[in-house]
């Protein structure tokens, strides 16, 4: 089995993550955080606080209390989009956005939020930042930027967008689904107001844990309310972060796994892990780039994540993915990638795109096997 | 030229329920990504042997598993064509 679908989730994790989670589950010492003051509850509360502190430090956030946990990045983005935007606000996005942004925004459009989209151009799927600036209006409240496209692997220039937002007093929300854990992110340096992340991809945590970091002074309305363990007799949700966004029992064991993932990355060095991933994806790209039957999507000369996206002739990408699975035991993603606007830009609504996405858990031998497989398939067109 | 059948579903849960049912009844089948030429977007379809078409249809009907349509497919190398043979 060869796993090259790491942009969907990292199926192969460093063993320490499972060990830390199993240790926590077997220990019998972790109660419900922030529910009671006994030792079990406090053990969880302290562990979760340790994770908040680590996450804030890892992303250059404004402190542990600014980190709220969620199920995943989609939930985090819903909390932000629906909790911050008001009718008549204007929002700018790019066509690289995932449905985790597009669908909540479509709902908000029904409530009177105006949306402008900067489209990509060419197979390289490049963004014109001047066009983004030209779209700014007096009522532009937020720019939502997909740090890296889950289809092409292209990185957006977050520093540049951050400067634009700062100059124009616009909130910058960054969707770091594809980059958290592999590209260093510093919210302060890049002028990011809100960062949404997921734990189960490059941070190597388990599925079901993600979160959002929100800078101080941003007002947010909680779209989910309920028990918080504090202020019981208040009929309204407490307004302090992170409690305002965390109703119900949070995923302590998932958070322990996520913390172990971040510690693993820090120990190995994020740059070293990234360099290795990029070496693998470059090796794969170099091994297949001269095959005439292949058409590539994305900019392979610029900053990027370890994704190689292409089609073979006019063969439906889902067929290629099925054949790779059945004949070569290679797991990749075909079809559409929950990024409908980018597929429109690239003209791949029907064909979809074959996406190989690598992680630092892959090996060079695996890459060479994948090159051989694609070379054989290209000859069959 | 390889010929096969394909059931396309509205929901991935129906697809998995159908595969579990069909495999449990000894049919030879496999879940694959729905070809974009049939439905653009993501989704799962169940590929099966055409000789087992009627048995599979009866199973789906007995257990009330909804599907969008059934297709006959033929593949030569990487190229595949689909013709719809049943509607729901």
C-alpha cells in the first residue's frame, strides 16, 4: 500500500501520537476539563491549557486564551464566518477556496453579505494581487485567504495580503488547513487576525480536532451555545475567549494527540520536515513532467506545498485514481476536490484532477514506484 | 475490452450500505469514485459484474437502498464509456 493522499489526511502518523493518546486514555486521570475542581477535571484543564499555550506559541497567536478548539477547520471557519460577518459587510476571497469557506459564505450571502472572488488564471492558477486590492470597498470587512490550495498546492502570499489588510483596516482570516504544521506561520508578523487550522493533516493529530486563533479586540457572536462549566446562571453564553466558542465537552484526548503532533514537529524541525516533503514532491514531478500525455495544474516554480496535480490525456481523474488503487495499491485523490471555483478556472469540472500529496512519512522508494506507475498509465492512453 | 456495471448513488452512505449488502450476499463488487462524466463532483459508485445485475437490483430493492441510476460501462485501456440502463 502506498499512501499519497496526505492533503486529505495524514493516514500514517508518528507513533508517539497514538502512544500519548493511549497513555491518556489508559491513565484514568483525565476528567472533564472545566467541569468541577477535583483533580481529574484539573488534570484535563491543565493539559488543554498546555496545548492552547503551545498552539498559540507555534502560530504566533495572542496567548492561550485566544485559542478555541473545534472539530476541524470547517467548523472553525463556520464559527468565524457566521460569528463575525454582518449583513452589508463585504468579503473578498480567491477562487482557490474550499467549500468550507464557500458554503458558509453562500449562506451568509442570503443574509446580505456581499462577496467578491479573485479568479486564478491559466493552468498555473496564479492570483493577481492587484486585482484583489482593486476590489476593496469602504465596507470590506474581511479577506479570507486559503494559505495553500488543496488542489494545486500553490501558496498564497500571506505576508502581502496581510499588509494590504493592515493598511485598509480589514480583518484577515487565513485557512491553514493545508499548511499548519508544514509551513511556518506567524500571525503577528503576517498581520493575520484569525487563523483556522485542523489537527489531522500536517500537524499529525487525530481526526476530529481543529481550532481557531482569534486576535484580541475582535467581537464574535457564538453560533453554538450551551454548557461551559462557568457562569451557569447566566442565560447567555459567556463572552470571554475561548469559552464563548467552546460549548459542551471538548475533545481532550484529541487535543493531547494534537499536542503530541506539534511537539513531534518542533523536535524534528518544521523546516527540515518541509524540505524533505518538497524534495519528495519535486522528485515525483521531475520523474513525470516530460510525459507528453500529462497536463499539470499549479505553479511548480513558486512556493508550494507537497502536491502534484495533473490529468492523463482526457481520462477522467476518478478512473485514474481507481486504476492506481486497484492495480498499484496507490491511494490518491481523483475527482473534484471540494474547490468548485478553482475547477471552473482550470476547466476540470467534469474531468476532475488527479492529486498526489506527500508527507514527511513517505519515502523516496515510494516516489519512484509512483513514477513508474504513472509512466505505465501514460503509455496506455 | 472489459465490461462492467456501475450503480451511482445520491449519498455515500447508500453506496457503502449497498456494498456491504452485495458483498454479504457473495457478489463480486467494489466501490470506486463516481466518474465525472456521469456526475461532476465527488461521490462513490458500486462497480459490479454485469451477470449479477438482476441479483443486485433485487437486493437494493429488498433493502430499500436508494440509487440514482445503473450504468453499463466498457473500458479499453484507460478509456471508459458509460450507458445508463436503469433509472430510479
